[in-house]
C-alpha cells in the first residue's frame, strides 16, 4: 500500500483521482493537469460541489493600452450553466471588479515608439496593487487600440505583455473590436437589452471615436471616426508639444495652420474643440456625408441608425460630457467634452435622449476583462488533460460544412482539406482547432460518419500522432471523442469540446480543466477585426421595417436563448457572420 502511495506521489496528482469521488480537499503543485473551484466543506449551498458544478468563477484581467491612456482592471466573473436548458453552455451572470489601476498616460519613448519598459512597470504595479499573482489569472485580454496600434513596436508590446501577464490573451484590436468592447463595457449593451431598444454607443478616446449600434444586447454594426481628445496637446505655456495629422486637420477646419512648437491661445483651443464637436455631429447626422467629413471616417460610415431609443457616451472624453472629471490634461479632452455636453444641453447635438453610462474611460478595459469567455461543458472529451492543456493561440478554422440528414464523410474531409489549404495550414506543425457546426439527431450513424470525415481531413496530422482539437457548437463532444479514439483507433491525443461558437480568424486559449465542474475555460480572441463586420445579416436587421416590433416580430439576435439576460458567450461573433476577411487586414 505504501508502495502505491509512493508511486502516486511520483506521478503527481491528476484529474482522474477525482472521477470516483475521492476527496476534493487537498493541495497540489503547478504540474497538476486541472484547477479547483474553491469552497469550505461545511459552508452554505453556494459552496457545495454540486452547486459549483453549475456555477464557475474566473479571475480575469483586462489591459487597455490606448493612444493616450493605459489601464488595468481585475475582475471576478461568474458563469452559470442554465440547468433548465439541459445544455453544457455557461453564461456570464455577473462581474465584480476586484481592482482598478489608476489610468496612466501611455508612455512614449519617441513620436512613434511606446516605451515598453515603462509600460511593463505600469502593469507590474497594477498586479501588485491588486494583490494578484500571474498564476491567479484564469483568462483575460490585452487590447492595443487607437493610435497605439500604429506604433512601430505594437507587436513587441503584445509579446512583452503576454509574457508578463499570466494566462491570458493578447490581441491588437482594430476599430471594430474596440467599438464592440466599449459598447459592452460602457453599459450600452445592457441598456439596450433592459429597455428593449436600439442604442448608439459613442466612445471618444484619445485618437478616435468609435461607434457601436446595439440592439437586443448585441453589437450589430460598428464604425470609427478620426476625432479624439488627444490629437493636439499643449504644455503649461500653451506651446504645442504633440500634434497628430488628424489634429492638424481639425485645426485647419477651425481656420488655424498649427505646427509642432507653435504657441496658441486658450480661445483658439476652444474654437478647435467646438469645430470638432460640430464635425462629430455632421459625421453622425449628415447624409450624404460632406467630403471633408467623409475622409475622417476610418471605416465605412453607418448609413442609417434606424429608430434609436438613446445614445450613450464612453471613453476618456465622456468623463467630461457626464461631468465626472474636472482636471485638464493639456489636451483637447476637457474642451471637447465640454463642447459636446453644451450642444447636448442646447438640443443641437442629436435628436435622441442621452442615457447615463455605467463606465466612461474604463469601458474598453472592462469590455476586455470579460471578453468572450466560454466555458465548455462537462460533456467534453479530453484524452489526456496533462498533455493537451493549457494551450494558447490555437488558430481556428471553420470548414464550410452543413451536416445534412445523412452525413457524407468524404464531403466533410474535402471541406477540411481545402480549408486548410486556403489558410495555408496544411503543414502538420501548426496546431489548429477545427470549428464545426453540429445539427440534427445525435444518432450513432451520423456521429460515426462525422468522425470518419474528421479522421480523413486530418489524416496527415494523425499519422504523425499530432493532437486533434475539435470545437463543436452542439452537445455530442463526448460521443464523438470516444468514437475517434476507441472505434477509429486514432492514437493522437484528442480534445473535443462542445457548446462553443467559433469562426475563421478566431484564436483560442484553452485553460486547465476545472474541478468539480469538469469545464475548460475557452478564451476567444479575434485578431482580425479591421474588416467591416457588417454581413448581410446585420444590414437586414438594421434596415428591418420598424413596424415589425408591433407584430411581435422576434429578431434572431439577442433573443435566441429566451432568457432575457446578456448572453455573453458569443457576442463577439454574431456581428461579423457572413463576412470574408483577408489576410491583408491583419493588424499585428
């Protein structure tokens, strides 16, 4: 018996030790193949293992590096499986902020280069302030946005941060992704869901203004305009110390030909801010757009907002619009916010009511801290958790395949092979995750045919015993995984996870299995958001007849689950269905 114990000690404690109900109360080192959700043995219902299986808490971090500000937010996210659905999907039900770092000015070493060492210090200070260690982080995102994306070392910063930050995602956010994160973080998404109305979120940052049109809790369309609060900066003597090209353009529109080093007056700055506010109104209201406004759009404009229930502001400039901030940082932020607030009060801004924002300057970082975490259910098949998990930066490919009544394995194999070719992923070295839609009856014949198609489509990888990762949106993962291993005799390690919605160009991080819920945290990040996400579906929704509401018309978006709450898990996909992205749009 002692010999068995020694052997077990040497092998390390594994997840299989829990399968037959062995004690949960124990400690283990970093080499374990799973993580524990914590509770006290004599505690209340919320701390009971059965309750915990349906309710999972993750510690997340959101790091937002913008044109002008950098901030770090630590949150606890609670996800719950809705038992009445008989499903393995988990939904975000609440988020509590553990720690908000002070907003620091993004440090620049030169005009074009962000100072990555100073940045590392800001991040380290935040971890210290929060009393959180890297190993405590389950998931999260680093978002490089606005002008920070243009800097020559954006990629180096991404890399430095992913090394410095623990188990989390590093994504550079294009305008569309940032618009979307801001709309979730500001509270506009929740407001649209609660009020059953369409809301326009206007996020005004240091370099750009992001627009997000939200209905039923989902961001339907996004856009970005080159208007921001830090395109012009002056020192205490009113000498211009920073002037972006767009900042010069706005000054010219106000009748000034400003150059770096010029000395200006407070009145001139006010005039430029006023013109910028008018330009924003024109960008939103004037259709067709005047040429000098149209060229300020960094994306296609939103042609028609439809029937809006209200507008919400977020971003640093919104702190002034809602009169939450008094200080002046030598840029246009305070002046621009004050000008917009005045126009709103005079009824000159837009004909829609202004809604109170939950968050302003922190909206994007909050959106990032809870960005697209899906917890795959306990019906997953994982042949060897120690070898397969955790995994970072798996590229997702979604072969176009509709599972009909009868599944044709050869057609599925052809779809997988040609899709790997299209993405230049036919080598066996690059690890990929196949995202497949599963519809119809979970009969043995259909699942077996599906498994055959996967085996044939990945034959080269399987021959080299490379791991096989399959992500499904239906609940057949366990059966499919067991068939691949036991009946088709695939010797590769196999991971099949269900209840996850993924698309081409997504990248995923997989965390360790969590006990006792036997779930795997899946963090989804889309590195390619610089394309316009408006697919045919979005256009159809934007332009639907307004009287549809009176006929109890149930739109596909936002209500498909029928639970009247923010179904966070797939918000980052619904807004870009049916849209082809090109490799040229990668913003690394």
